[in-house]
């Protein structure tokens, strides 16, 4: 850029060749496709391990929810109150549902481990 600025400032812009917009657009598209290809490769590489982790989580979470619900239901019965799941039980059920949906979908590589395993804090 310094050469171009100096040439333009000195009135010698004909000595500097630039690139047409189509070159920049082509470069951008090529880099974007390379990034999409790499993302897909990483997705396919991590998907089997994510499925194993997610399956284990779902089994454990469903057991935990069943235990929590049974305890909460007994407590409600002791007080003669209709049972409504706690926010924690509701949130855990929602996480299980999301996990099942995401791990079974075939997105063609648009998701990463953070998306496939929503119950893990990847800080």
C-alpha cells in the first residue's frame, strides 16, 4: 500500500498495477470454501466421540431426572399439593431433549462440539 500511496501522491499511478474486484471476490469465496471444508472435516472427526459423550450424558441425566421427579412428587403428595416439576427438572428435561435432537441430526458439518454437546461448558 505504501508504494501505491507514494505513486499516486507523486503522480505515477500508471506504474502500479492493482487487482480487480473480481480477484478479491474470488479470493474471499475460495477462503470461505476452504473454511467450510475444514469445519466439515472437524465435524466428521469429532462426531463419533460427541455421540458417545452425549449418549452417556442422556442416560445419566434421565436417571437423575427420574430420581428428582420421584422425590419432588413425594414431597408434593405429603403436602397434598398437585405436582409441578421444578425449574431444575424442567431445564434438565429440555437439555436432554435438545441433546437427543442435535446428536441425531445430520447437519453436513455445520455444528461443532459446543453445539453437539450443549450441556458442557467449553470456556
